[in-house]
């Protein structure tokens, strides 16, 4: 259980654009979705925030049938680092 107020960081926001560019460079097909994550709190306070996938494949999150396949998981940390570098360069 968590208290996660609703909110969104606009697609045109520099942080979102930095993350999309980083995802493409690391071989991802990025998509923008909404979800309940720890990013909700800073967003509700007016602080731009995003949640980036960690790489690999998974399904059935938060259930007894949850699974994770780590193939390509290295892309997650590289995407995070590249997002930071892209955002810093703006």
C-alpha cells in the first residue's frame, strides 16, 4: 500500500525527452504510459519525475506468478546513465 497522488510529467518536458532519446540509443522501443510508481509523489509536488524500465523482460508484477528474464538487462542501467547525461546536457 502506498499513497501515490495522481499526476503526469508532460511528454515535452526535457527529462522525458532525455529519457526517450536514451532509450532509443540503447535499443529500446520507448513508450509513455501511466502507472502508480514512486514518481507520483514528486510529480504531485510539481517536480518533474519519470520511471524508467530496468531492462530484461517481466510479467505479472506484484503477483505470485511474477517472473523476470534478465536477457538484455544491462540496457536498463545504461539507459538511466544516458538519460542523466542527456538531461545534464540540456
